[in-house]
């Protein structure tokens, strides 16, 4: 067995183990495999194997990522979409994952975030307080139209 073949087998084993610990996407795996200094053909063969054996699945990754980012990080759809796009997840999978977020739960999440933030603000000027709340919600990735709608319930 040549050095290249040994390197390939070792990298394949490494990638399978890496993917079995938690949900990964192609982007993450490629980044790790490039550190192993593999040629692009070997990287592509490893990716094909991982997909065939169901170690990686971009649709599944998008759903898990979306769920975790929404529930634990309390991110809005804009921020989630941006992070998934940065990992080269297809728009179709992103749309499917975002569609699974319950609209009522999404609204309540934003409302709770703004209520909590509002309690932490000590500005007496209502205009300044609104501006800070809008900026905060936008930084969490929520849509402007929804932010303004929720603001009516919060203030």
C-alpha cells in the first residue's frame, strides 16, 4: 500500500468518526480534510462515501442546525439563513428547514426576547428605547416587519 493510499484510508476513518459525533455538513468536512493535505479527488471520494453511508446529509444538517439555532441561540430566520448559506447549504434545504419553525413559537420567541431586553433598558426616551430594541432584534436575525409588529405588543 502506497503512502497516498494509507493517507486516504486514515483520512476516511477520521472523517467517518468526525461525522458520527454530531451532525456535519460537507463544508465542515472539507475544511477538516483540507488540513490533512489530501488531493481534491480523495476529498471528493471521501465525501461520496460519507453521503452514501449517510454520515452526512445536507437536508438533515439544515434541519438540525435551524432547530438548534432557533431554540438555543434564539436566532431569527435571517441569521440562520445567512449561516447556512455560508456553509454552502442549498437554498431548497434552507427553505425547508426554516419552514418547519412554528410561526406562533417564532413570534413568541421574539416577543420574549424584546420584553427581556426592554426590562434591561433604562432609557427614558421612548424613541431611543424603540431604536435599541429594533437594533437588538435585527442583530438576532429577525425580520423588520415582524419586529415592528411585536414592538406594538411589547411597548
